[in-house]
C-alpha cells in the first residue's frame, strides 16, 4: 500500500515523472488510502479517497459491485450477467499473516479503518498453532450490513451489526486499505455470542489462479486443507483470551456460491434501508460523500474537515510483542 499511497502524491518531471504520472492516473481511477495518526495507537486511522481525490466512506461510498463506480444514489436493479453479479469490491482490513485486529470503524464519520482497542490497548489476534496471524487477507464487502434486528431464516440468529466479512484466499499478501475485485466462492456461518457473523470465502479476481475457482468445491480441490484450517482458526482464535470456542450454523458446513450471493443480496438490501434512514441504525454512522439520495450525505468540505481533525501520519512504533506468542490448545 505504501507504493499506492505514494502514487497519490505529486510526481516529478521528465520521462520518469511522466510514467509515474500515468501510473498515478491509473491508481486514481480507483481508490486509495491515507493513513493518519500513529500505527498501534488509539488515534490511528486509514481514510479513503476515490479516483477524483475526494474523501469517502469505505462502508457506504465504495460500490458493492465492480463496474458501478459512476453510480450515484442508492443502486437500482440492473440486468447483469452472472459474472458481473459475482465480481464485488473487497476492502482489505488485515493483510494475511499479520495479527493487528483492524476493522472499519462503523460508528465513526466516514468509517475509516482503525485498530480495535481493549482497555486502551491495541488488540491482536493470537497465534493458535499451527497458524500465524490471520490465514487469509481479511476484510469486508462495502454497502452491506448485517442487521442486528433481522433474524436470519437459515441460522435463526440476528446479524452482528457489521458489513459482511471476507476471507480472501489468493496467492498475494494484500495491503491494509486496498480495494480489490473478488470472486465469491462460498460462505461459512459463524455464530458469535448468539449473532450471525457470515464469513465469505473469495479470491482476488486478479490472482493468477482466479480462473480455476468458480465455487466452494474448487477451494477443496486446488487448496486442500484450507477450508478445514478456516474452521479451526475461527473456532479457536478467541480461546487464548479465555473465551469459549465459537460455534457454527449448519454444523460448520460451507455453503456454495449461490447461497453466498443470496446472503450478500440480503445484506445489501439491509444497507439500502439503513442509508435511507428507514430503520434504526443505532450507533452506526451513515455519513457518506456520494450516496446522493441519502439524508446522511455530507459535502467534500465537511468530509475534508472530518479527516483533518485526526492527527497526521506518524512513524510506527515497534510491535509490543503480544502477537508473537504461540498458543497450543491441544486440539
């Protein structure tokens, strides 16, 4: 991401500068991230900009589906091919193999990425043998919301009040703040403290092996053991904190792509209702810069002021070492 962040800044002259300028224009056609505050601290935030350099919310302003970047307002139904329906944006919160528990700040204006805190200290997920940190690139689908007041007909539990989580299984370690197109392959229903917490399985559409993956069975075929490791990781990752094992709906069975797309469709509809102020969003912050039909839309001047109220980027401090410990659970 540091390379991408650099592209969002001014470039020099000459032929090299022209090449970099071209690369910058290509980068700015999508989205880029801007870090503010000190990594590992309570004030660290990652804000997002669109291709025009305007500050946006990764929760509300990045379209769910790839190819709809020019849409404004609440998206309407369009005739789309099956491939289009399955090419979605993922906001990367946590790169694979890292431990810092980063998440979209759903209760803050413009919803930057922040590190989760507990008693004023940054949180890290434990290394539960044989896993090191997160075993996928982890993130969320924009413009989705798991409504805590809506009981899922399949799991019998309400949503967890967050965007839908994504476990990206491609070969590349992605960067915090990247926005990548992904193909949805399936979904697992984690039940966390009585709430439905869907975990989508997806692959970066630009991955060299993406063409081999079309549904959940292909993960078992081409990446044997990955799905079992995913269940193991999600079942035990909170145990070192003294919490019980997590549970799953469907006895831990992964559902296929068609099922996953229905889950996403439902969560997208819940998000639309939220952004139009037609339901009680509780503490969820719906401030957005581009959804023109939403009563929560702000101006670019207001968005810039919100970002500038956060401290500028600062050098990161060394790891506390919390995430370096290994936990052997005997299972």
